């Protein structure tokens, strides 16, 4: 009986750790080791939508995250702070190309950086 309770405790602790760390892995594909493009923006932002259309027109896959989601915004702000970028006031979209963050880049900048990865 003690072994069963101990096993249940280990499983519960493992699940809590997974739930705490999973958003970090989901939002930071650099843990996977493959090149990637992440766009952080708002659905109502015309410049964010322009970036998405440009990447689609160039047949580039990307992941889109809405900064209106609090966990996305927190993760992005932490990454921006870690990169020395101010989170006090910034323009959208923020684009992450394999770990390189850019605030409101031109689509050509994103394409050039993507090609270099």
C-alpha cells in the first residue's frame, strides 16, 4: 500500500512539473532544435496580418501567438527582457526567427534572417 501511495505521489508531482514547464516548451520551439518563425501579435493588428500574409505568400511555415493571451504575453515579455528589449511600450508584431527577436520588422528582414538559419 505504501508503494502505491508513493507511486501516486511521484506521478502527481511529475504532472505538476509538466504543466508548469509545458507552456515554455510550446512557445519556445528552440528546445526542439529546428529553425522556426513565431509571430506575436493581435488579430486586429493590420501590420501583424500583413506579416502573416507575406510569410504565407513565401510558403514559410510559422506559428502565431496572440499577445491577448496572458500566458503568451508573459512568456514574450520574459524573452524580450532576456534579450534586452523593452516591454514598456512596443509595436506589434514581434517576430522570433529561431531565437532572434525583432520588433515590427519588415517582411524582407524576416525572410533574410530565415534564409541565414
